[in-house]
C-alpha cells in the first residue's frame, strides 16, 4: 500500500513538473505579444500624446498584467524618485523583473539595447528605434511560438513518463 501511494506521488510530482515547464513555454509567446503591444502603446504616447516618459510608463503599468506591469511600474518609479538616467532606470528595472518573466537572453539584449536609445532622440528617431525593437521582438515571438509547438506536448509527456521510469527503477 505504501509503495502504491509513493508511486502515485512520484507520478504526480513528475507530471506536475512537466506541466510547469510546458506552462513556461506557453508564457513566453504571450508575454512577447504583451511586450510588443506595450511598446506600440509607448510609441503612441510619445508620438501623438507627447506624454513624458515616466507618465507613459505609469499608464502602461496600469494596462498590463504582471510581470510586465511590474517592469513599467519600477521604471516609472525610478525616473521620478531617483536621480538617474533613462538608460540606467530602464536597465535596473529590467534586471529587477527579469527573473519573473518567461523571456530568454535574446529578449533581454533587445530590451537592453532599446533602453539605451530611449529618451535620447527626437520623437521620429525614437519611433524608428521602437519599430526596430518591435521587429526584433516579432522575430523572437515567432521563435517562441515554434518552440512551444515543438516542445510543449513532449515536455508534458516526458514528465509523466519519467515518473513511470522512476517507479519501475525503484520497484
């Protein structure tokens, strides 16, 4: 009886692990879409609303869900509460929130490069930088969707079958 209960726990734990990894795979495309949408909104605020950067970031934080809302909230707070450059506030906020996201290193580099240009140019140059960043993120999103399609089902199955293998080895 104890062996059966132990086997059930092993199956549940490994299956749950597989589903968590699969969830991470499905979160990445969703968060990338959300990030692209946020940058498009930022572009609109800069180009048409003439909104100050800290105010635009605050508005974005209110519209988005976590973890991206935390990023823009932190960015806005750093811009208003500390003596820092836009680049440093962007990068510090990025580092703070990064672990909570499903993004990979490529997205980090794209966002870091974007932060280096943010607030340094006139509106039209800024718009070009946003468009460039959006195209890079679009490419990353396509990669994320492909990875999700390729690996999500496999990871779920792998979790379950690794539990079965472990049980067989322990019996």
